[in-house]
């Protein structure tokens, strides 16, 4: 299930059993008032454990602050609506998670993605609760190729003789075989590029809007 925290209140979606692609179709309603005392919205994926402490699996890795999609100030600035789009979930791999109900620390490994939408509606009678939502349509996407240039690393100690940089976004990552060789001298780690070496590009889809 998902748990969403807004203005100090937490609401949860229904629990879906034994599914790696659960469909929730749930609208969570939070009463909010201006000025906002806490304008950040937290969205986390949890595993329900009967008779024990629930286990945090992943969260929407969206930077908190004025530029975040899940920020009440941001919602006000963009017309009170953030359209339906996919957000990546990041957490800890299953084989690294705590067991027997212990809480899992936040991780940075890609776990999956969730389709979300957020909106603010002015009303005289704000309500707290959950309701059945309409079907969320997957947004149109435009394909891009992401290029990341890695040049050199300075002022680092205790890294060993062989190191590399891995680029990853969501489920896409550069394979270890594609990493350039790194030569260590007295000044810095310098990555050399060879004409015969083929570097893999990362293909991603970006929402059309």
C-alpha cells in the first residue's frame, strides 16, 4: 500500500495482496489551509506485515523544496494541478531489507514506478478521507537520449586503485563493461577515452508536457 503524508496527516491506499503491479485507483483527500505550515508532501510504498511493524519499501525520490512537484507552494504556482505522470520509486533491494518487521532505511536503488496526479481545489468544507478515483491515463512520452560526460575526480582518498563511475536513471544503467578505463596518477583519477571503445547511451522517455 501507499502512505501519503500532508500537513502532518497520513492517509493510506487500500492494501493489495501478492501483486508486483497493483492497481489502487484511489484519491486521498487532505484538508489544507493557507498559509501552509508544512508544504511538503511525502509519498512512500509500504509492505503490510500482519502482527508486526509494516516495512517501508520505497519512496518517490522527489527533492523536497519549492521546486518539488509534491510541494503545496509549487501546486499553487502551476495552476493548482500537476497532471498524471510516472514517478520513479527508490528504496532498498529485497535481499538487503531488514526482516521481521524492522524498519528499512531509505535507499537509492530503483524499485519501480507509480502513476500519480495532484491537484488543489478551493472549498468551504475541506474533508479528510479517501475515495475511488477515475482511471489515470498514462501521459504521452517523448524519447530522449541522456548524455553524461565524466572527466576526472579530484581530492578523493581511500578509493583503491580501480574505480569507475556508473550512470543510472530509473531502471536504465550503464553496464560495467562500458565503463572507460581510469588511470591514477599523483594528481587525480583521469578517465581516458579510446577511439575503439563504444560507450552505451541511455534512452529515456520524458512526459510530453
